[in-house]
C-alpha cells in the first residue's frame, strides 16, 4: 500500500518522465515481454486465493503454490474442477488455439479479481508464472516468512514469446566442482529469467561425473595436479564429482523448470583427468599428464585417435551419460586439439593412412564423425565447439560458435544449427565484458538471410573456471542481460530502459541470496 501511495505521489509531483521511470520500477520484467500493457488497478494474493489448473498444468500449479508458500505462509489451494472464471483465483490453462504463442509463449492477464495465464504448452504456462513472480514484490523470493507485505500484482495484459529457442548458460564443474545444491539453486534463478538450457562442462583436468564402468575416473587422487598458477587465477581448489544419483536429482530439478541439461564430455583434447586415470589411451610416445604438466594451458594431451581402446572407452562413457541425461543433445567438445601429438604418434599416422585421410584435421573429423555415429545410434545429436568444422563437419552436428562468428555463418551455410557463444561477447570470465557489451550482443550474424537465420538456435554465455564462491559476482547481473538478448524482440532492446528495469532486480537477487556484482547503478563499466 505504502509503495502504491509513493508511486501516486511521484506521478503527481514529478511529471511524465518521473512517472514513466516509477512505472518501470514498479513493473520491471526481465526479459522484457514482447507486448505488455500496464493498466489501472491491482490483484491481491491472499490466503483465500485459489490456483485453478487443468491436468496438463497441475505441475506448474504446484510449482507456483510452493514458490508463494515460503514468504507468505499461504498454502494456496489447487483446484482442477473450479470454474475458470472463479473470483480471487490464479488460472493456469492450456488453450488449443494458442498457435501464435509458439512452444514457449504465454498470455497473462491480471485484473482486479483474477490472474489468467494461458499458453499452448506447459512450458508457456511456466513462463507466465515467472512473469507473475516478477510482478510481485521482490520479497516473494525470500526464503523467510515476510510479514507486512501486500502481495499485490499490478493489472497488466501481456502477450509474450521468446525470440530464440536456446537460452542457456555453460558452467564448468569439470574444472572447479559445483555442488548439486549450488546447481539446483542456479536452476531456480535461471527459471526466473526464462532460461532453458544448462550446459555442464563435466570433464577436463577434473572428471565430474561417476561412470560405473570406469571407476578410476572419479578417484581424485588420480587427477593431474592443479598448478598454483591455475589455483591463483581461479580461486580455491574445488574438486569433486556427481554420483549418478546426484545427476538424476539435477536433471529432475531442471526438468520441473523446463530446463534441459546438456552434458559435455570433452574429446579429443581437454581430457587430462581421463588420460591421467587411463594413460593407455594416450598416444604411445606421450608421457602421462601427471608427469608432464607445467601449466594448465600446456596440457598437451589428446586421446590417441589410432587406438581402438579410445573409442571403446568413450562409447562406454557416453552410453552411461546418455542414460542419465534424457535430452536430445550430447556435447562432445572438440575444441583446441593439441598440435604435435598426433603428428608424432605412429598409431595416429597409421590411422591417417588406413582411412586415406589427408592430415590431422581430417583425423579429428574422422574421430568426431565416428563418435557422432555412435551417439546417433542411441538417438541423440552431438554438439561441438567451432573447431569441429576443421577437416569436415560431422553430418548432423550442432556447432557452438565461440571463436569468430564466421564459423557460425559457414556452419549455417552447410545447413547446420548453431549456438552463439562468441567469446568476446559471451565469456563471463572475461573481465572486460561489461554489462552494456553483454546486453548489446546480437546473436544472429547480419550476413544471414531470414531463412538461414533460423539455424541460429540462440545464445549461451559461458563461465570457465572459478569456484562456486566466485560465480555470483561473475554471472550476475550479466546473465539478466543475456536472458533479454535470448528472449526479447531485437527491435525492442533498449539499454537505458534495461538499466532502469534492472535496478529493482538487485533487491530480487538479494532475496535470492545471489551475491551479484555490486555497483550503485549497475553502471556500464562493471568489470573493467
Ligand atoms: C573454449 O573456450 N575452448 C571452447
């Protein structure tokens, strides 16, 4: 009530500009909806408010009830049989004629006596609930009981759907382990910003996933030593792995939030932990990682591409990974192959000869294509970093473009789907990447035609290294900018407006316990 009075006072005394700013503060949805009209009045959620759903939206109704329960202590009743125009209700429903809303869009109407969220899919209803969440006072995010707050929602009419289907983030527990609880907390916050892809980089100098067939992988004492330089750069030494039960818990938590988890098992390089555990998979003339390391960036190890045991091992690993992650994609890395190893290896050279390959790039392509065939035999599709284009792209691979966007254009030219993670614009570990630069990122390269641009699936910022104690300040609030890049219409993106809307999100992130990078006004030069 007091907030409303303040708003009215501002409106009366400070003229239209201040009024617009105050409204932005009161209704600050991120990502900005495609169409939103703020109207007079408000809806008040109280202990008698009912959630009315149908069978397909039951899970969303339970999610919303649980979300509202902690700070309000209201255990809102859920009714499947109540009339859809019941007063004092939040109505969630699937409507068959919602084709213009697509797979993830929704319509949200808040009037004085009810809230109605309609969509063609449960995911759309879920995103409508996230917008409703953001229209409530920030204290709705609290994990404490919050007294003295009117749980009111301004009257609005919203029609909204995403620009891109891929709105993700990559985190790297294969470098610095992130606990299951931490990952679940991040999934909760991703949902708030309508992000739908969590890419976990599970292997590199650590191996963060239990594989029953290869138990040596998760014996941490086998892993190569983490150098002081690496530890200094990236903070505390954090090692660990997910049991298969942990993975199921993460995947279930994500699925309830309409988030797909994409596992990455790196090959042929960035695999020093696996190669320290199973050194027989190295090229025979190469020393074990444990003996050879002198700096992280000089971990000169690839799996031997001439050794059948390499493929047997990777197929064993991928079989278990595919069982655990139900989504359609498996990321197989493919970046930064170490030069010199295969060139000097008699087995790799024999493979080049027997397969009539021209060089080591083609050997890499042979490697990736062979893995693709296996992954496809299990009904899944591979994703690989830009370098999988070297020597010839695997037929159905999705390319994650992290280097020059010309790779993205070339991959689209060959009919492949692409995820945009251009390092200069999307690497959250780059301190020079300001909030404004993050917000300005345009995922679709300008040279693509409208038809070709459909192959750009979306955007995925990446955070490489860093223990979880450093994540909040590096990820937030830049992830809010990427959420808007991935969701909102291109023509509607406006930096000044975003900054004004972002400001009240500081309170929301505070309530969520996110220790975001603090600056008095989320200024442009946050990370310089
Ligand atoms: C990468 O940053 N090496 C994908």
